[in-house]
C-alpha cells in the first residue's frame, strides 16, 4: 500500500490553526497513516507548541522528500513570512492575511506538481485576507481559481450526513436569483461524479431540498421548485443520475440521518444545510471542495479568535479532515 503524502496548511497565525495542529500531533499517531508536513511559519508553530505540549518538537524543513516519521515531531515547511511581532493572537491583520494566503498557494503548487496527494487546510480569516488586498471569499474560491476549476462545490460532511451547497456565502435575499436550472443540473452531475470518485459510492442516491417552506407546496409558497429545481432534477435523472426531491428541508434531514435513505443532500443555501450538519457533527465536521483536480479538506470551523492562545480549541475536526483526505486519496488511486 502506497504511503500518501499530506500537506497541512497552518492557517491564520493569529487563530487556532497552529494549536489544533500541535494537538493533532500530540494526541494521535499521525504518521501511522501518511507522510505529513505543515506549510506555515516557525514563530506561530513554536508558540503553539510551547502552550500545548513540551513533548512535541518542530522540525523546519526545506525538502519535503526528507520527512521525519517520528512520533512527537512536526515537519514544518517554513515559509518565513511572519515574525512574532507581526501578529497578535485573536486579532485580524494584513500580515497574517498575506501569510495564510501564501501557505495555501504553496500547497496548491505542490499538489499540481504531484508532489503531494492531498491538502488539509487550517482556518483562515476572511477579513485578514481583505486587509491584505486578497479578495477571495475563502479557501474554496482560492483553490478553484489557482487550479482553474470552473465547476466546483462545497460539501460539509460528518459521520451521518453529507451536505452539498447550491449557494455558499450568499445573502439570503439573493439566493433565489442565484439558482438556475442549468446551474443545479451541473451541481447534480458534479455531486454524483465526486461521491463515486472520491468516496467510492458506486451509484449515489442524492436527495434535493426545496427552497421554500414545504418545498413550495405546488407553488403556494413560492415558484422556484416548479420553475427551477424540478426541471433540473428531471434533466439530471435523464442522464442517469439517481435523484429524489425536492423535499421539504424540515423533514428531509431526519429521514436521511435516521433511516439512511440517501448518500447526500443538496441544500439550496448555507444555513439550510449547515444547521443540521453542525447540530450532528459540530466538533468533527469536515469541509470538502468537490470538483478540484486535487484533494482539499478542512475542519468545519473558523479561526476562533475568541479562544486563540487558550488551548481550548479541539483538534477533532482537523483530525477528521485528515482522515477524510486519506480516504479520498485511496479512492482516487483505485
């Protein structure tokens, strides 16, 4: 069995990224599953190591082909982008935004050059990116841009539920205008392909949420189901994709979780899908970008500035993202 090589980006230096990475290595035998290194900076990683565990050592490297596999050692590809005086824990900043962006770009370069098998990204802060003049909404869009991916989607997953979002960071009032039959049909195709390719599900059974209460109830509470969602479902089903819906969202998730009726759910907007997902898997949720030529996963939480530096942040979500990346790499190899 091939040993996969995984890169973990450190995320925002002022957030919990360095801490959860140190906790991950301190509490779990990471090298049992893959060759792993962190792309980041020495000062934030050393600070986290000193706060979290004196049993962990940071090993700066310049050659990713020379990785330690010794428990208690973190291989750090030191980007040398930030010094201790350049950031303050729990605060946004231009330098932090630039640094976290550079870590991501380096991970993409490694992946596109086939030097690594997957990327796990620790959280970044969107405001810090914007202070640095980097106008991407988040990781998903950065990875899509630099891999020249036109068709991509955000999937959030836990042990009992996979949710794909038809719209991501969109104001609720703008969601209906963002939905089109063509766009949804493309999303259904991408979801079907990704579940098969990345998760080994031979013929995925996908459930689709309605947009309106009671899935519109034949136009009584909105026309989007009749005009947009149902035509998209029919077109995708004609292509052999196994789809059902649109279902009222308030009853669908219980059915999927309790009776395992579907492999994944397509939600029309952010909170429609993520409220049930985070209710079930708040500490272990994983964000996966579907449609990329490379594998990218991340923990399903942000920089958590309010607890940065306290040691309270849990490593369970980034650990789940790490295991998911390995699962995806195995399935792609098959």
